[in-house]
């Protein structure tokens, strides 16, 4: 029997990058998957096909993480399709590079809606259906604790808020046997931050290991936190950044 056999996971932002790797890893471990995507149905279909290749069920839902109703729809659809939610992975997010004087209030509202409010909305909605042993795992950023260069003010702020949110979730849900943990990746090789970009060598030099991370490495940590071995871990911040913040 696989570690996550008979479990149902909802992953936001699961059609590319770290999200797609997380979806595939959880499916490989035995979970059925509901995941959201923002734009490309073609990519979502490709991820669904990979889930099916593991003999698991996949449901892809187009959703805008800035719209609370879309997030609630994803939770409702998970319950309609499978009758339960055992694992919630709050992965969807956005990044915007601007200096302080360039930001607008619209930038602020959007960043907080996508990166912070959406996590609260999804967690609150999913927790209503979760039973003891369920997991809430949120993907933050190591930039919440160290901003090594100008231009990431709002992003860092929105991700920093997740530290407090995660601790609150752990306290509020601990009596129900539900754990909540925050994963803070450093530089990971994705389309948004490729390891062969013009700035990649400089970014990698900030790490102790001198390299970018792989999406599979993030997915493996998430899978561990989603499984039975992590039952005594909650309220924690798991930084996975090759020593970038050390």
C-alpha cells in the first residue's frame, strides 16, 4: 500500500513548475488529485494525464487565485467529486519586481490577494471537511526571511504573512488532529526563474551548495509533510533553499 493511498489532495496552481511536480509526486504516492490552473488548459490536461498514468484520478479546475469565489469553488468541487479533502497544498502565487516608488495600491491588493488571502480562504474552507490526520501545506518563500536585493518588497511582505498564518492554523486545528506547515523554497529551476537565466549564476552563488533547486526536491518535502511520518510536525517553517538564508 502506498503512503498516500486513498487520500484526496487539493493543490492550487498545479499545472506547472513546483505545483505540477507536487501534483505528480502526490499521485505517485497514491493520492487522487484536484488541482487548479490559471490559464493553460493544455498544460492542465498534460498534468492530468500524468496523474492518470499512476492509476489515480485527476480533476483540473481553472481558477484565479485572486478571486475568493474561485478558490471556494475548487474546494466545493473536491468534495463533490471525492467526498473528502485529506491534503491541501496552497501553492499558487505570484511575483512582481518593482522598486518602492513604483508600486501602486492595485499592486499591493493583488499581491496580498493572491499570495496571502487565498491561503486563508482555501485553508478555512478546506478545514471544514478535514478529519484527524489531514494536512495543510503552504508554499511560501525564503524571501520572507531574507531579501537579498531590492525590488521584492511586496512579495516578501506577502510571504512573511504566511509565517503567522501557518502558526495560527496549527494552533486552531491542532485539537482536531490536523497539521499545518509552511515550506519556504529558495531559487528553484522553473520557467519563472530558470537556472540558465542571465542572473542565475549570481543567484546560485548566494546559496551554500552553489546551485538551484529542482522542483522534484520541493515535491519530495511536500510529500513527506503530507504523509503519516510527519504526524508530530505542525506549525513549522521548513526552509529548503540550499543554504541561501544561512
